[in-house]
C-alpha cells in the first residue's frame, strides 16, 4: 500500500474557515477520483498541535501514489487549500513491511 499524506493547519479566520468548509467535500471527491485511489481518511489533533489536520489518501501501489502526487488534479486541490489559507505539506509514503495487519476482534 502507498499513501499521499497532506499535513496542514485549517484556516482560523471566519471567512477562510467558511470557504474551506464549502470546498472540503469537493476536494475529497476529486482526490478519490484519481486513478488507483482506494480510500481517504482525515485526522485532527485533539490538542491543537500543528499541523492540526493530517489526511491519508490510500493507493494500491507506490506508482499510483506518485502519479497522483504529480497530477494536475492533485495540484489543483493543493492550490485550493492555499487559497483559503491552508498550506499543505504533501508526502508520498509507503507501508512499512514491519506494520502488522490490524487486529480484528469479535464483538460479543
């Protein structure tokens, strides 16, 4: 598995905050439409530490993630974040071979 990770602080001023919220669903849909995209998860820090938002866009292969990272569609989403004051750092990651499979527990 491979991932495109975004790290950024959400806008704090009201105008940019409202504009950010108005675009988030569209940005996520555009990212999930990239060839090879499998899933999208977003995380927020609970203590306000910076960066306060981390997203993970999952791909089947590192090649798919690299192509997506260099795509015009990805650049447009990153630019859209910038226009509302969220300056994203973007990284391509691959899953470590030492990462165990998630535990699956039976719910009684």
